[in-house]
C-alpha cells in the first residue's frame, strides 16, 4: 500500500473557516496546559484500547512496558493513568515497519473506526465530483469474537478510510454500487472502476454533464491534471455521449455499466454548450468556462506536488481556489488544512497521538518532543501512536513548526520533505533540495508537468538525473547552480569530480499519467492514489521511464 498524503474521510469531510487566525509563535502557559491535558487524555484512552491486542501482548517491543503494566493492576484511577503515561514515555522505543508486520514488500495496516470526534464535520454545499476509488486488491476473512467471519478488504489507505468513515463495508457493495450520493455528480459505481484511464474519464463524463459543479476533489493535484489530459484527448467522445445518453465503450467498465447507464440521460443543450466552448485547453481558464459555478479544486499540492499548481492555474483561471486536501499517510492522519489559501499549512490532528523527533538530535525515543514543548521554526520528524496498533511509529516525514492555533494550542505544521532521500558520491541530499532546484528553473525550463530523479549511471562519474515531462526549453546551467546553492557538498563533489554534472531527459507527453496507470495495473490497487516519488530507485520503474525518453538536454 503506497504512502500518501490523505486526510480521513476527505470524500465529504473538509473542515474550513473563511477567517483563520494566524498561528502564534509561543504557547501561553494556559494553552500549553490545555494541550497537554487533551493529548494525554487521548493517549491514556488509546493505551487502554490497545492493551488487550495481540500485538501489545506478544511483540518484544513492549516487554518492559508489559512488565510495568502488570504491576499496576486493573484498578481504574487517576494514579494508574499517570503510571500508564510514565511507562509509555519511559519504556516504548521508536518502532518501524518491521516491528509491526511480517513482511517488507507492501505496507499493510489494519484500519479501525475512530470515535466520531475524530472526523471533521461534513461541509455543506452544492454539487461536487469526488475522484476516489472504492476498489480493493482482495478480501480476507477474519474471525470475529463470536466466531463469525468478517470480510476485510486490502485496499488503498484513502479507499479504506472512505469506506470506514461512511460505513461502506464490502458486504454492502452489492447495493451501494447502485447509488449516487447526495450532491455528487458521479454515481458510486464509477468508484468501482479499476482501470485508471477509464476511472478518470467516467468521472469526467458525469461532471461535464453537470454545469452546476462547484467542487472537484482529487487525492493529488497530479490526478487532477491526468483527468484534464484524458478529458482533452477524449473530448469529442465525451460530448457525444452526453448528447445521446450512451456510455462510451471504455475498457474495464463492463461490470458497472448496468448501474451507470440509467444515470446518464441525453442532454442535447449541455452538449451544445460544450461544443461551443470547444476543446480549448490552450486558453487560460478553460475549465471555468465549462463549469462557471466551480469554486474550488481540492488535492495534494504541497511539497513535490506544488509543481502541479501553475498548470492547474492555467486550466482554472485566477478565481478558482486550489486547495490542499490535507496531510497524512497510510498509517494515519497527520494534519487537516489550516488555511484554505495556504496549501502547505496543516493543523495537527489529535485523533491519534503525534510526537516529534528533533532532526538535530539522536534518532532515539529520548529525542522525542511532545506537542506542548515544540519550538516554532524548528524541524521534526513525525512519529505516530495510533488506534490501529502502531506505537511510536516513524512516519519519515519532516515538518517545520509554523506556530500554534491560538484557539486550542494545537501545532500548525509545514510539510518539508521525506527524511534521508539518499546519497550520491558522498553527498546526502534531501527531497526538498532536489525539488527546489528544479522548481527554480521553471521560468527558463518552461511549464512542466512532473519530474522524478534517478542516479544517472550512463557516464561516470554518476550524477543526479532528472526525468522531466515539460512544455518549453530547459536550462541545465541554472539547475546546476540551484543544486549547488542548496547543498554546498554538491558543489564540492562536482569540483572534485566525484559526481558528474546533473542531467535532464525529456519524457514524452503524458508519460507520468501513463506511469501511474502502469503502476496501478501492476500492483492491482485502486485508482487515484498512485504518485511519482521525488527520488525513484525502483529499477523496473526506471526502465519503463527510460523507454519513453524523447531527448537529452545538452
């Protein structure tokens, strides 16, 4: 299961205020005390919930913790709660994937329903298109306490979360697939399409048929761009389908066709409107002409995905809000969007427990900092203890503390990068440095779609190799200068000849959207959550991209 930045239940639950207070730099004693009391109350409840689990009973990680707990007895008291907290802080070490699972190939986590207070309240409003999948790789049966089997889908984190928060167990699929949620443009059946291209095109079809669309939700901004690209390629087919009410013959939709056909009615006036607008993707604000009531597009556009914003803005025009979906991982939710106008500002969730590993100190539990002791401006790695049985689990994401919510003291975070992106020729680089270098060249490079970085070994010494899907010219010199500016060791190693000059290879148009489709088909996962990493080490994936290189930039 791929890591992703998705918030819980963000199919419907996106909580925002039109007026957001600026974060405060320092917690008052009152806010600090309130925050500590709130977080430790959740932690005590979480410890008590997880104590009976097989993981806590059997894992060697918890040997010392179990010994302490056994001496406390079962009396429910404030003193015992305080002892549970103390034993948690003093005996639980940092854990990783190997401590909680039996394999190293796919990251599989059980997800359980949270208390209602964990989810954001539903956002009222008009018509929306939510581009999220409900497919799964397989269903396993797990015996309940009463011996009856429970059907558990192995699925994407986003798909599982949507199912969990909307009570969509797989046993209900046979009748859920016939429905359309209130205010949604797409019938639920579209979310059961596994083929990536067909999945996006069917969402586009039902959205195009509705001129009143107000919000379009995707997991990543890059998925939004894929949807627009496919819509552009199949424009005539989509418009004709709206006119006649006949579904296109797209691959992989036969199993849902009977549920979709009654939902698409012939709409000659709408088809005529779309033909008048035309397939004018080169014109800024094209999508605002198609959907004049469209107010916002929601998708991950922070960190690496910020590269998608200029092209998204070209399609949308200046008045449609591009808003980040949230900050999370397959392991759990890390933060909700704090300010809709700031795509990289998140308020930490308090549903699970987040601790912060100071990146300037040792990588042990002794370097963990609780939320009420954080310092604004400092960088920390996120560590989570969750209702799903992960304790002090290293997520690997580095955040910067932007301040604290003045209402309740909860930390406000900025995503920085994945920790320890990799090394080349003795140079340790970060995702942030590699990303900022290519972003800084965009004025010269031209508007580009996406990129990834590989170790280019075609000529020795090895060098950073960028694979870029781009519209425009490219400037290698500026890329080199930006890499050297962000990391002095890169300049030193270039001067010494231990690494070579960076390279850029231009990929065929549409390569990354097809890359996502290829990866989804290969992994047999749901559509919509696959992403392209900043640093790509998978040799098979590298080779797939190399075969689609149009030219080297010299």
